C-alpha cells in the first residue's frame, strides 16, 4: 500500500508514529496529538534538508495509539531510548522523566525525586511529566507525613526539621513503626489510592475519638483536611505509570516499554502486546447479565475504547456462552477493517481454562486465530494461554502485576455496569432482550410505534418501515415478542 494512502487510515487521536526503512528499522519516532494530521503534514509542506533526507529513506510508517498526549510523550521517550532512531536527537541523552524514590536497606528510608533509577530494592513511583507540580506535591505531602530527605544523616538538625517536614532522627529517637506507617500511607497517595487512604485515616480518627484520644483525633482530622486539599489541586501524581514500584529480579525498575516487551517474551508472542483488550462477565443468580471490555495501550487505560455489553442471547448462569457473545459482538465487524477500533495484540479473559477455551473457539469461528488469547484466574493467579501453556509467575513479578491491573479494571468496569442494570430493574423492556436491537434501534422503534405494546401488534412489514430495521432483525423482533406474549 502507498504510504500516503496508509496515512489516510490513521486515527485522529494521540499516539506515537514510527517511520521505518526498507529493513523495518526505525528511523524516526515522534509523538502527535492527532496521528493522521501530524504524519500527513510531512508530505504537505516544503521539507527541510533533514526532513527531505528522512522522507527519502522511509518505506513504511506504523503507529501506536495512546489514551492521551501525556502518554504519547512518555511512550515516545521510552521508544527513542530503546531503539535510538538515527533521526532522533533530542531524547537520546540520559535525561529522563523524574520519579519519586524511597530508598531501601535503611532504618529510616529517604524520600527524594530522582531521574536515575539504579538503587537495588528501592521503590520508584512515576514517571511524572510536570516536575514543578511534582515538587510542590511532595513538599505539601511531607508536611502531612514528615519523612527524611537527606542522603546522609547530618550532625545537626537541618531546615526541614525546623519546618516540620522531617521528624529529625539525626537529633532524637524516632519511632520506626510510626515512620514506616508514614511511608506506607505516602505510597497509597503516590499510587493514586486516595479513597483508600482517606478512609483509613477517617477510621483511625473515629477510633481515637471513641477512645477519648481527642488530641490524636484532631491531628488526624487536620491531616485529612490537608490531604483532601492536595488531592483536589494536584492531578498528575495519580497519572503515573505505576510500573516501577518493585523493580525486576535484579533490583532494576522496569520501563513501560520494557515491561511490554517482557510480557511478549513471557507469553512467547510474535509481536509486542501494545494494545491489550480484557473481558469480564457479571451477573447475580442469572439476572442482570452483562459483560465489559477494557482497552489498554502501552500499559495505559484507553477509556474512550471501553465497551459495555448487555447479554441478549444467553439465559441463566452460563459464563462461557456469555464470553462467546461478548467476543462475537466486539470482533464480528473486524473483517471490515474498522480503523477507529483496531484489533488488539492480546486478548485477556478474566477466568480460567474453560473461559479461555470458549474464547478461542469464538475467535476461530470469526477467523481471528492469529490474535493470542490468555485467561488469568483469580486466587491462584494462574495464566492459561491459547497455545496450551500454564504459567505461574512469581507474586512480585511486574509482568503479572500488569496483567492483574488490566484484569481487575475489566472486573471493576463490569461490576459498575452490572449495578446500573440492577438499579434499572423493571424499567428494562422486552426489546432489551432481543439480539441485534441496541439503544439506537430501540429508540427508533419506540419513536415510531410509541409503546412496546404497539410494537407487539406490528408485523414484519410494519417494522421494515423503519430505516434501521432490516428483514432479519424484523423477523427476530416479531418472533421474540410473540414468544413473550405466548408465555
């Protein structure tokens, strides 16, 4: 395919584009808020000498979509550091985005902001794109959770001690348990688990009040108030990749790009799984049947491509059949090359061996056998692969943590939709149970016939008067509503 024709199919969304030579080697990697517009601009304007030389060597252009421009910036940085493209210069140096670091192997671990990530066993949070905002957030959070920031303990108290940002273990004995508790709570904040942290502090405050420890309760109340203010003002600390917390086996933290490649190696995939789609089913005793699909790109949740499914072809408790329906509805139009919803590099099912078997069977029926599928079972966290392998990764494996985060997000999304359906309860009509009748067709039917009762009286010819209803759908509607009336 001609490159210019290929560009026309690029999405109008953020991402990273990769310009390659005839051997497939990356010559240039760039970020864009609109992939289509940015890449197309290379061929629209008069190029500089450097750009002209680049365009003369390009034989192919690929792209990786990201959920935001911030994600594109970080992914571009990781790709350039890894592949070192010939025409990229700005990001080839050793400068990288800042991380929050908590040192290891010390009685009182040190909190600092760093661009180098070399200490074995240390915990790293990030990366962050706004250094100024990060420094302000850390300064504010240390006022709530006083922690040491000096690399070596000084012989006399420093300014931070007098500002009450450090407990001052250099001049007095500090309770190690209390210090570690502050570190743990800071970790909850940096991981974006704000609700969990606030709930924990509130429980501690109420307990102190019940025990008539009013001074401690007042201190916790003030801490909660300060935290609430920081959370409202600083958004970026919640947007970290959250990939580099435990480090790999040798103590080195894992880059997002490296983690995706590790996943490729562990699962023995032919290509890196930059786009992962995960599915889960939710129901209560056969009622409120629903499914969910979440999309992750480069390890980031791609929320604009999340999907919800109300189960229509399955009755009763049959998770396997429901997984089949959800996959069928997601991928049935894949043959039409829907560029806005590209196929994933990996499908993840929340379930066990039976769920995996059903998913593989459905994809085979759709002619999509090249998409690798895995299932991640809860409790034992076993990974079942479509190639027949059973994987049991170490509990501290970052690769496992990535899959768990994606699986748990699919579960959360499925549960939230299931609850909405249960709340609607009896408001759902018979039309909601018919395969092929979604919200648009349902609205069109009710707009034309005014009520479900009137639709029940209609024949196939009456239904065909609605533009969005074809003959097969009309026959299905009539058959379903007649069976309901007979019952």
